[in-house]
C-alpha cells in the first residue's frame, strides 16, 4: 500500500461523485483545510480510476453509485486484494444497510462515511486514511455489522477464520471499540494507553484472525456477539 503521507505534506485527495454539487461541496471544505488539497475530480468511476492511477492521490473519496463504472468496481480496481500497490479509498455514500456497502468493504475500502455525517468527520476520515488508519461512521458500523448478525444471508465483509489463539482481555477491549466505530486515537484515550499500544494490539488481532483490515475485525466481533462491553 502507498506509504503514509509525510508529515507536513498536504494530503492529496481525489473526489469522485456524479453530482456536481457534492463534488463542489467536498472540494470547498477540504481545500479550506490547511493540511488537505484536492488534486482531481471525476464524475464517473471509469474516469476516477484513470485519474487515480495517473496522479496517485493519497486518498480517494468515492461515491458508490456512479455511471460507466460504479464505486464498487472502482474500489476493487484501486484497493482490492489483487492490486499490487493498493490506494486508500474512503467510500462516501447515502447507503448504509445496502448490499453496495458490503461490496465496497470487501473491495478494500479503508473508510466508510454517510454523506450526512458532516464535513468534520469527512476531514477526519481523510486524515485517518492518509495516516494508514481508517474511520467508519460509528452509526454505520453499529447498524451495518448488527445487520450482518441478524441477516446471515446478507452479503457482508469476509468472515475471518477462527483465531489461531485466543484473544487477550486487552485485545478484546480494543476490538470491541473497533466494532463501535472508534478510531485508534479514540481507543487509546478511552483505554488510557498509547496510540502505538493500540496499533500493536490490532496487529496481533489481525494475525490471530487472519483479518485483512479493521472492518473484518469488527465483523468478527459482531458475529461472535462480542460487540458490547462485558460480552
């Protein structure tokens, strides 16, 4: 995956959405941030993929429903498991419990936001993605993964294999917060540990579960009924 954005360098963002007003709104807000700059825009998925491969932005913001090539396929082409140098894709959409959401997560998206999440969370998602972290709207995480457990036939993030060894109590505390949509920084603050400690625990959990990302970790937590403290 592309290396995290160097400290001090502006985060270069590509915006892909078929609605002019959405692109304009995102660009206006993100360009106003001192550490973010929009370097490309696309009104369809095919153009988004071509531009992303050409300019190599730090973060791609993709809508799901776009003409010519939808956001699901665009995400897979830019961030999927078969991509040699995957980019960081944040899906920003109006859909939360739709099959499109699951497809985007399976395709390699590292972040997921609803369009009504607000500009502050949008900027946080961009920064998290650029730093190699991820951010999923808390309401989406809870509703989406809870829906997975209630509707097993619904397409969902890949189910991780059973742990190669049991998770420690601290690891369970960390992944429960991941399942509630917390960022690494929020988890560190809530558990009174350092950010590096949280990352160490998550790396250990990923190995134990053979999970490709934190979305699959969160899915495992919900599928195991471990999403609430004390579970």
